[in-house]
């Protein structure tokens, strides 16, 4: 899809292969999807301390979440202006994530995207960014020891990125299609 929002099912890859997961991690101790706090993103700084993520982190339930890119919004005088962030090669981005397997009471497998403080050009868009992995890091993220995963999660490395303005149609989650990620001309005042 071209307009995915939290709670939808997305593809994720664990050490044992790909599977669909709900975007919004459901902690292992919870038997309901109704979480009182957001678990779509997990701050790298609190992975080990936040109850929702502590178990997945300590047991190495790490996953990869591929995407064409992601949207970020900036406040403007005309309301929220969406931007699309994608790889400069137009290949997929790979986000570092944590997951919980299928739980009791038919709670589906679920995942969260890990975020870190924004660096370089990303700071103009938002104070945080997803942790984005290259192929080597992705392999180590899935299969390496915890200490290596921690290093990767805290590394301040960005892949080559393109950031550009897109149309506001993406503001409505019911809108879908490749036109949503097409570049819009920048408005000049």
C-alpha cells in the first residue's frame, strides 16, 4: 500500500522468515489490542526500560520492516504539509523493529519501528527518524548478539535519502495509489 497507518497489517521479517504483523506492538503481558499508550514507534533510548518493549528487546525479538519510504508532516500556514522520505536509489528502506509473536486470545503478531534522534538534513523535517539499516546491518540486527544490535540501534548512520514534498491527498488514509508518492512542485511565495 501507499498509505499505511498504525494498526494495519504490514510485512515484517524475523530470523525465521517473513510474516504479516500488526503495526503497533502488543506487549507479551497484554491480552488485548486496546493499548493505553502508543506502541507504533519505540524510542531507542528507552527500549530496555519501557515495559511495553523491555521483553521483546531482552529476548532478542528483533525484526526488519521494509518500506518504499515514509511520510513526515511539517506545520505550515496552509496546514500540515506532507513530505516523502525514500532511498536515493529508489530501492526499499529497511527499518529496525521489535516484535511480539501471536499471543493468547487471538492477539496477532505485532511490531514496532525503532526511532532515534534525527541527524543531518532529517532535523529539518522532524526531531526523530526511524532507525534505517543497510544490508549488512540488517543481517546483524536479525542474527547478531544483543550488544551488536544495541550498537546498530544507536548508530548515527543514514542511507542516501531523497526528501520531497507530496500532495495532501495522503492526509486521508482512504486514499491509495502510486500518485501519493509523486513529487509536488515546491510552492514559492
